[in-house]
C-alpha cells in the first residue's frame, strides 16, 4: 500500500470528509438535475454517489485507491448494483465513450500535482456536459473554518501539502476558469466562506 492509500484509508481523514451530513455533498446534490450519467472522480469511499443515487440513471465512482473502492463496493446496496459502479482506476487512463452529463471533482484538485491537475480538468471538461468542482476557497479565509482547514492540510504528507499550497497561492480554480474562458453556471461559497462550489462547462 502506497503512502496515499495509507493516508486516505486512515480514520482521521475519513472523520472529516466522508460524512453523510457533509454540507458540500448536500449542496451538490441540490444542484443535480435528473442525470443520465454521473461520474464522481476521486470518489473516496463512495458516499457522494450513494447519496445521489435517486437522481441518476447510471453512476461511476472512479478512485485510485483500491482500499477505498473495496469499501465503496461493500456499502453498495444490492438494489443499486445495476446502476452504480465503483472502479479502481486513474481517471487519466479511463476510457469512456458515452456522453457524461455531470462529472464531479469533490476535494480532489487541491491535492494533486499541478501538471496532473490541468490534465484532469481538461479531460473532465472534454468528457462531460458540465463539471461540478468542490474545493478550498483561495486564499482560505482568516476565520476558524479557514484556520482549521489550513491546519488539517498542514498535517498531511509533504507532497500533499505542497500541492495544497500551490493550489492556494495560484488561486488555482479561478485562474483556470479565467485562462480557459469557461462558463460558470453556478457558484457558491459555503462553510464560513472556506469551500468553493462551482458548476462549469466549456462555452
Ligand atoms: C481528498 S480525497 C476526496 C474523496 C471524496 N471525493 C470525498 O468527497 O471525500 C481525493 C481522492 O481523489 C483520488 N484521486 C486523486 N487523483 C485521482 C485520479 N487521477 N483518478 C482517480 N482518483 C483520484 C484520491 O485517491 C483520493 O481518494
């Protein structure tokens, strides 16, 4: 098991993010229409897709970590096995021919290397009619929520933290949207202005 798998698999991380009451998941759920195909990239242990099952016809959860995919598959009720599929794969190598309605990237971009981050966003926008991103506001607000997030990231492995800092310093999401002239369909900042939610598409 690589360091990443160990990190995402530990209970410390899960206790913060993988939570049914997560207000980020709830907000994104509200933004979904009736989706034919939804793809959740970096699905972790699958909660968001499971929560959204009633709004989708077909859902794919893609995740690098085999451990997290096994956890997701264990949680998948029999009744959803025909429409939700959890796959252990690198999104950048994933082949998909059918058009995706919505692709979600929830707390994924800040932690990946800058070069891969661009590739992931380009591919997401090429494959899907719209992409919903939830990640940190940049810079993080100077309030308890912002300080808490910064501290939580400080405790992550060195390269994870380096990627987070790059994401912060470059105001990465806003810059990417501007540089690529993307259309912002919905935008909201929640949790004391510390999380940024965006629904975007190519023009
Ligand atoms: C911070 S976790 C977030 C998990 C989940 N989206 C959530 O809401 O809690 C980011 C996840 O993205 C996954 N990930 C990063 N790059 C990926 C890629 N290229 N393909 C698939 N999964 C990826 C990591 O393995 C990790 O589990």
